[in-house]
C-alpha cells in the first residue's frame, strides 16, 4: 500500500504528495524493518530486526515474501543483493535475545548467503569470536565488508565459505557501547563507517598483507545522534541516517566529504522514526523506519508500533542548506491516509 504522509522538511511540514515522497505500508505480520537492498529489476528486499523473513517489494508495489526464516537466518539487520553472484547476503544477529530464567540469552550472531531463485541458504556461519554483524558493503567483486559492532572491527569475506578476515581494527573504533554500524565504500575505495553510540564517522584506508589499514576520524561540526545506514549519493555526498534513539527525531543527512573541514552536513529529511538502513535506485532513496525506540530506550511513554513502513524519497526533491540554521524547536510529524 502506498499512502501519503507529512514529515518535517527544511521548508516546514509539507504534504508528501506535493514532493513525490511516499511510503509503503508493510504487512501486519512483518515488524521492525531494518536491512534493505535493491534487486536486479528494481525490486526492493527488506529484512527485519526480529525475523528472518525477507520481503520483496515489486516496482508496482506488490509485496511478497521472498525468503522465509530458518534456523540459520533469524533476522535481517542488513541485506545486500550482489549482482555479481546473484546472492542475497543477510546479516542475522540476535539483537533482542530471549529471556530465560531472568537472563537474556542470545543465539550466536550469524551471516548467510541466500539464493533467492531456489529460496536456499547456500552458506552461513556464526560470526567469529561472538561478534555482531551489523551492516555490510559489497566490494564489487563478489565479496563483502562487515561491521562488527561488538568486537569493534571490520571483517571481510571474499566469497561464501571463505575465511573471515579482519581488515581493520583501531582504538578509534572502540568508543561507545555499540561500535561500527553503517558502512559504505567511497569512490576512491576507502571504507566509511559510523560509530552508533559515539556518533563519529571514520574513514578506513585499506592496507595490504604488509601494511595495516589506516583509520582516521572525519571532522564534523557536531557528533551525530546514532549514525546508522550509509550510502553514497550520485552527487558524491555521503547519505547518513541518524537513528536518534534519545531524541526520536530521526534524520536523513548528506555529508559533503569534499567540503572544507569541518565537513558540511545538510539535513535532507527529519521526523523519521528510528531510520535504520537505506538503498538507492532510480535516483531515489528508500529508508526503513525501524520504530525500535521502545525496545532500547527506558521510556514508559513509548508504545509498541501498530504498523511499519518504508519511505521512498526522490533525491531530486532533497536539496538542503547547511544543517545549523534549520533545526525546528519541536518535531512536527503527522500521518494521514
């Protein structure tokens, strides 16, 4: 179902039919959307924080279940379709766990490669050293880079079944309870990652077998509030989702890494409810609203969401001035049918 909504933009609260922004309501039994990726024919694949089911949203809006949960795939915090291998990579951490005798017990966090043609898991593995696979970026050669938010490192797999390699570990990746989260590959091949709890962005220049990776801080005018999903826009700016666990005012940002330091931050969209991940297709960006604040913030006023959605925004509609002069005093968000 595609409906209309009203989100706070830099010009104020604008009816989204006028700006071509739309949202797609997800089936009632699909909760807490997180991972999202674009398939070969423009379809979207959407994973969940709490389920291994993966939805497919066709270009005409029809929603089907592309993959059903298994013992090996029980979540989808990140999903990435690789056109090189025609495989869907799925990061499957047990984020919430299960309470048993007053103690939270979690299954080993896993990573899987799925053949959607046969709906078959062709490979899966627990993350080494009880790590937590949060997000992924494809290397364009059939391999993936993986952020490990618990062990504060970047892992690499050259293909399904290959050994995990640690390609980056550094003290700069350690601050905060939850470390590396979102990840994107810059045009020059560097990795850009966000530290979820600390609010920093880091640049990782990959090393060789003889030299270690070089990790440096990206100079920003302010810390980000829970940076999560990352992607590079066609104009070269880095798109960043601010999850905003405390304030609740989730944002889509654009960071110009070519601008003078501290780098310019533009607010493209705000009023999002726990935006977690994003994907680009046809010059638009589609964002998953996880609505997970009631699960991670101690606030009795936060209630269980009644429905979930993804939001699609044409990039041509998202032009913004610099962030500092455009913060509203209060979040203004209304939903209309």
